[in-house]
C-alpha cells in the first residue's frame, strides 16, 4: 500500500464520523430550508430579501444553497421529463443536462474546501482552491456555450444539423489520436467504426440542403472546421462565420459585454500560467483570506452559465416548463435571475420575477 493511500485512509478513518455527522446536518438544514420556503407564504418584503440573498450570494453557504437549487431542478427534469426522442441530436441534448447536474454537484463539493492532518499531527486549515474552481467553471462555460450554439442560436433545422455534425466529428477526430494506444481487437474495431462514422458525417454535411446553397468560400470555411477538429461557427443567412470560445458570449446574446473576458480569465487558471502561480502565493494569507473573495467572484460567473443553460433547455423542451413551475417561487425567481440579468427580459423563463416588483 502506497504511503499516500495509507495516510489518506488513516485520515478518513479518524474523521469519518465527524464528516458524516456534518454532511447529514448540512443536508438536513438545506432540505428544511427548502421545505420551509415552500410551506411559508412570504410577503413581498420577505420575498425580496430571500431572493436578494440568493441573487448575490455573498457567502460560500449561500453559493452552496444556490447550487443545490440548480441541482434540484436538473434532478427533477431527469426524473420527470421523458421526451419523445426524434434524433441522436435530441438524445445528446438530454445527456448534456445530466452532465450539468454533475458539474453543479462537483462545484458544490469543491467549494466545501479541503483540509489535511499529517502523521505528526500538524494541520492544514480548511481552504478553497480558486484555481480548481476556475477550471470547473471554464468547463461549465464551454458546455453552456456549446449547448446554446447548437440548440438555441440556430434558426433553421439545417443549420442545427451542420453544427451538430461538426461537433460530433470534432470529438471523434480527437479520439482517433489514440489509435496508437489500441491494445485489443474490440478497441481496434471501435476505432474503425468511428473512422467510418466520420466519413458518413462529412458526406451528410456535403449533402445538406443548406450546405449546397453556400458559395465556395463559405463551404471552405466548414471544410476548414472539419480539418481542424472544430465546430464553432454561426450562420448569418448564407455566410458562415468562424467563432472562438470568447465570442460565445455574443452568440448567447449576453448584453453590454458583461462576460466578454470570462473565458480568457478562466483560462489563466485552467493552465499553469505565471499569473495563476503568483496569485496562488498570496491568496491564503490569514489576514485577508482572499481565496474566499476570489471564489465568490468565480462562482457568480458559474451562476450566469447555469441560469442561461436552464433557460435554453426549457426553450428546447417547452414541456419542461411545467417542472420548473412546480418549484417554489423563490427557486423559480433565483434560477431565472442571472439569465434575465445577462440577456434581457425577452429571454426570461417565465414572469415569476414580477412577484418581487
């Protein structure tokens, strides 16, 4: 047994009872809070106060509560929504929602913090690593942007087919890189099947009615994306525009440049940049604990992404609005808040926010 594993097991055995008690108590408090909100009729002042607390989330515990609200919605959709799947594209969209639920739960756990006790009894106090949180949120940004690009921005079914097929092709192309690592006949057969699938995708794109209407220049742009294993494009009538990740704030229609630099900001922490290293050196000082402030700032961007994703998912599957409206009034208002704040009232999921006005 490795030393690291042994230390970890000793630590777990020593603290497991306290951890379980703490987790159960926190879960009890969260459930009790949600039940109380549903059972209690709030006046407008109380409603505004409770919603405001969850709009701005000035504490880690408030952030965890909001993440639980997102996760609860995702869970209810997974259990209550059984759409008639008409295509592989629609099936994949439902899988993305499940992925977003696990991302919300992993993010909630990440901001619970970490601690450590060495064999000689010295301790690392509970801290949150904002660089790890930032990496998670960049992935949430990418997932939200991808979903919006394929399933909401597209105004025509043929547009959606092309971008979806580019997305599938890009993933399969990257998997082909691992062919040199194949060690079994089953994996070799799978790789060959995926290679054939890629050829079918190219053929389907080239025979798409919209693709055939494009001039040579715009067809070449799509071929370029196939070659470079990319799918970030948008259609402006018969013009194809190649995008980058930062520009997805525009395709999501986030107003006033509010999150234009979010992707670049999170990329500083997702990669071992010098900025991430020198900021790490200063963020855990006892006198300021700036890691908490940085974590709270990062989380606010995650909340925009979760809120936008939920609005876009309900737009794709309007029947899920019923599940959304089965939530408590506070939950409906706070889920919708960041979406409405970023994109305007025309993107609002419903008019529950009017209860606070």
